[in-house]
């Protein structure tokens, strides 16, 4: 019965992709859904893309073991990142009428920076998408008994088909449906568990002292480690293409900004539900936290100890979370490849040809990401790895370039090179302070310092390039 439901649900998702393909006539339709999405749809699609399997499978187990500090990067960090995008980036980016964040780098700093940042952007996505494929594989192993390797191949194929066919239209429509399933499924499971535990108070009373404390131990290094938890996704995810792909798909700049705010709130509120579920499981079946570092704790509990209706609701929610995150993540680098690595270098390319190249890029992204998933076992580690390049290479030139008129192209080159180089050196030296924090500081110093002593030789301002 459960297997039949899973197959039917996946088949329905694929059917939506083929239906949405009828609305795709141009590249803008495929990548930005024709720039026609409401604030509600923008917010829901960003939420669905960012509410990934790590918030259901990766993080809850760590939370039950380590306390509130374990969820700072994913729950607090992601919510803060989307809030910052809404406050400082969404409107400015929408006014440029661009498709990707790398279009901004071209307008601000020229085609050379565009190409380099596009490669960084694409490469950073591989581990993020690999985390989604790995989560699907764990899920298929739990439900269907499929080995991890085969599960990765199956999951990648499913996401590939409906993303390739339906593009942003399919992603938007399925995200709306999947968000409803996510919320209903998680609430249903949480209520069932709270009935078993006798409410939330017995669960909370069983927690060790200081479980909800987020204050670090005294000492400089402890504080730096603590700050890094807030920054790794809170700052590192700001240049993520999948955010702006949805913001730029809005019908106007207000809808794009409001969508970012809505997604921030949804992520924090709905993202807290799996944490409550994890505490209940640890109270009722503490032995499950020892299996696979707790990554499969919730699916395993549902499979072993709950009725069929609970399993259907929960696994529907989990599949929804993974599929929505995977499809959105795959579309983002494919769009960058088409818009920023193919279009500028293929003369006289037609929109029809560009659409074909972009769709083919979805296949390439799926193959590389699937390969990475085969050689990794930690969902959470893959997610954190995906933002490191953003932190040391893109955050500073993106933010400073957007707000400081004096920022120069040479400074952008220096910022990217310094951030990347210092980060790699610190990784090799195994510095006590997080290598990416030192790389981020080096990127900032280079950006400001070089901007103060250079000027753009073209004499063309950012405002003139945009106009």
C-alpha cells in the first residue's frame, strides 16, 4: 500500500511536469515562469526549495543530541539569509530585469567576472544537489529496500525528468502542492507523537539542562565558532541563484520582496516542526538516534512504529520536501550555464537554441551531482560544503558592488582571488579559526583596498551599463 502511494505520488509529479511543458514557449518561460508569479507563489517556492531533507533527516537527529546550537546554521541561518535578501537585495536585483545573479556581475564588473562567478556558482550547486539525491536514496532504502547507489540513480532520474520538461513552471506548480503536503504531513506526525508522549511538557522535562542555550562557552575561539554557525548560511546563502530565480520570476518588485519575507517566516515556523518530532522520538525510542548518526531517525521510527495512514502522510511530506528542493536546485545552475556560459560565447544564438542548451544543462548538472552523491554519506556536510565558495568568493563583490559606486572591476578580481586563495591556504594549515571566515575577511579587505586605489578604465558607470 505504501509503495503504491509513493509510486502514484511520483507519477503525479511527473505528470505535472509534462502538463507545465505546454506553457513553455521561450527561455524566460522555462527559467522565470514568464515573470508572472505572485508574492505568495514566490514565497512558497523559495520555502519549498530551501526546506530540504536536511531539515527532516539531517538536522533533527543532531538537535536531539546536541541541543539548539545544532540548528543555528540551517534553521536560524537560512531564515536570516532570506530576511536579508528581502531587506537589501530583492528590489535592487528585480529592477535590473536580469535572469541570474551572474548577469549582475556582468553589468557591474564586465564579462570576465561574469564567466568566473558563473563557474563558481555552478560548481557550488553540485554538492547541494548531491545532498538531495542522497536523501532520496536513504528514503528509498527505508521504504522500498533499494540499495543506496540505485536509489541515487532513481531519485536523480525522477527529478531530472520533470525539471527538464517543465522548467520553472513545473517547479512552481509542484512546489505549491508539495508545500501543502509537507505542512499537513509533519503536523499529522507531530500530533500523533504528542498524543503518545502525553503532550510536550513530559518531553521538555526530560531534556538536559542548557539544552536550549545558544550562548557559547567563554573564550575568543568559542565565540568565533559560534559566530560562524550563524554566518555560514545566514551570509553564505545570500548569493544563491535559486533565491533570485524566484524573486526575478515575480510579477513586480514588491511581489519579489514580499515573497522573500514570506519564505523566511515559513522556513522558521515550519522548520521547527521536525525538531519537535525529533524530541518526541528521542523520548519514546531513544535507540533510534544511534542509527546512522540519527540521519534516518524520523523515517525509521515512522516505518517501524506507526500505522499506514501516518506513514502515507509523513513520507508524502518527505518526498515533497526532497523533490521540491532538488528540482529548484537543479534549475538554478542549468539557468546559469545557459544564460552566462553559453549565450555570451555562441554568436547569433536563437532563443529556441538557448532553451535547448539550458535543458541539456539540466542533464549535465544531474549527472555530476549524482556522481558526487555516490561518494558521500552525510546530508548535512554536503549542504554546508555547497555554500563555502559563495562565502569566500561571491558575497563581498556582490554586496559591495550592489551598494558602493566606487567598487571597481580590479577590486572584484582581487576579492575573488584573495578569498579563494586564503581559504585554501587556511584549509591546508588547518587553522583554528574557520578557514572560510578568514577567507571572507581577506575578500572584504581586498575589495575595499583595491577599490580605493584603482578606477574602472572604461569610464562607464554601473548605472550607464544598466540603462
